[in-house]
């Protein structure tokens, strides 16, 4: 049985067990599912353990393997431009569906009054967290590590990327015999990391069962009554983005068969869904890009870690819908200028969101502060939508990872790479 099939079965069984515990109010089953949840958490730690060594080693390999180092500037420019474009499209789709469905206006008066009275205290803690964020200039400065070992130790992705590229570039400037030892060392690290991923993935179905069972068992189904339309709007937007934007980009910019692409990226999508973390999914995303899509290490080792850190189409789209929903609840509609502010702030805010669970809702506070009138309390807005956020986080993370893999395919094609047979339109299976 394929790994993807096993993970799917685990997902369905875990979801069903959680749902039975939830609907049937079976306390013993809920307790049992919560008891085994640490199996899932342990697995997330196991796969996250690979992220830093893998990114560091593969990026050094990727940079030295480029041959011509100026290529890197070109790849970087294309990657960032494509990331920004797809994110802006995602936000626009989010605004479109919010204007069409108007999730905040189809709520009866009694529910509306209850929603407006949501206790803001839960949101207040997150607002405090958001206020601790450094300034833009500081963020840019922080990309240059004053101590690369400290960056590696604390897992700061952007400074690690900067140092690995710089180091890889310097390495490729050395005569072959001087660099051979270092290159083969990092090659070995890279290969060993890949073997570790294979082993860890064998345990994935158990982890998925444990994670999903606990999430669904804990989920308050009653919150769906008032937030269902909001959740449906987010999911509708995400579905549109995945079924229109990505297939078009794949077909016309990467010359990739979208159906074949989606068949091959199912495993990272499911793991992103189960873990709600692009970072934890990154090792599998990289393996899928190289082994299943045929993307070179040079492209995947750069585009994907950068994507897990700055490219969050699903998160940006969700932020647009959430902002519109909160506005509709408190101030009615939002002007065109206000909506354009959302496009800008949500695009930038999603870049600042880390690839970890719930990062999106913390950064949403920044969007709310920028785009909504001061009469709307961001803490109350956040508290309002918190109930369904865990589930939406899972779905948007799967979209974020799909966006990273789409971009990697587009960039690889634009660099003259032909993707795997069966995926590439130009190469039969
Ligand atoms: N969990 C998301 C991710 O890792 C970020 C978010 O909260 O939207 O991609």
C-alpha cells in the first residue's frame, strides 16, 4: 500500500474517531484520543528535527551545484516575484468570495449580538504577542546573521538561508580539490537527512491518526453554528485558488500537467493538513519536489525553505476573509480603498507569518489594525473567530505548501529544467 493511501486511511479513521467522541459526547473516547495525542506531537518533533540540517546542507549543495553563481540572483528574483504575485491573487480571491457570500451579514440579530459581545480577553493575549514584533528595518537586518551558529541553533530560517548561500558561493569559488572534502561532507549530510525522512515517514500514519483524532474530539462543534458561513467562505476561496490559480500557473508557466502534479504532492499536502505547519512539512516537501516532481536540488533547496518561511497564499487569503468578516460584523461593509489596504497588508503580513501552527491568526492582528477603523477592537475580532481557527489553519497550511511546490515547478521550468516524466507535459511517462 502506498504511503499516501496509508496516511489517508489514518486521517479518515482519526477524524471518524474524533467525530464519534464529539457528537456522541463520549468522554472516555475523548480522553483516550487526547491521551495518544503526544504520539503525534513526538512525530512532529522528529520530522522538525531534520529541517535545519537538511536546509543547511542541501542549500550549500544547491549553491555549489549551480555552477554560475549569478544564476542565484536570477532564481531569487523570480521566486520572490512569483511568491508575491500568487499571494496577491490569493488575497484578491479572498476579497471576492467575501463580497459575494458576505458571511458577516447573513447572521440573525440574536447571534450577531452574541458575536459582538464575544469576550475579547482570549484575543488580548494574542494582540500582546503581535505587539512584540520587531520593526521592518529590524526584520531586514535580522536576515544577516551576526552569528550563524546562533541562527542554526535557534532555527531562524532567513539568516540560515543567507549564510548557507554565502558559504556555498564562497565554496564554489575555491579550486575543485580544495572544496571536494567539504562538498562531500555536506552531500553526505544531505543524503543521511533524506534517509531519516524515509524512516520517519513510515510512522506518519500513526501520527496523523493521533493528531487528527484529538483535534476533532476537542473541536467545539457548536461554534460552527454562527461561524459556519465564515468558515465556508474561507474554504471556498482556498478551493478556488487551488483549482484555478495553481493549475493555470502549472500548465502555462511550468508546462506541467496539473492532475499529475496534484497526484504527486498529496503526501506533503496531507502532512501539512495534519500538522498545521509548513516548517514541519518542509523535509517532505523537499523530498517530493526532488524525487516525485524531478526538480533539481539547486532550485528546491532555495525555493522551498524560502517558501515555507515567506510564501503563505492560504494564510493571506484567510486573513482577507477574516478581516472582511470582522468588518461586516462591527462596521458593515468596507470601502474599496479599505479593501485595497487589505490586499497590501495581508500580502505583507503573510510574509511575516512563520510556518508554524496559528502563526496566521497572530499576524492577522496587524492586518486588522491597519485595515479596519479604530472603533473595531482587534482583540474582540480575534476572539470571535478563534473557535474555528484550528481547523482553518490545517486547510490553509495545505494550500501554503501547495503554493511552494507550484512555485518551485515554475522556477525550475524557467531555468530550463525538464520535470519528471509524467509530470512534465513535454515528457511522456
Ligand atoms: N500554519 C500555517 C503554516 O505553517 C501558518 C498559519 O497559521 O497560517 O503554513
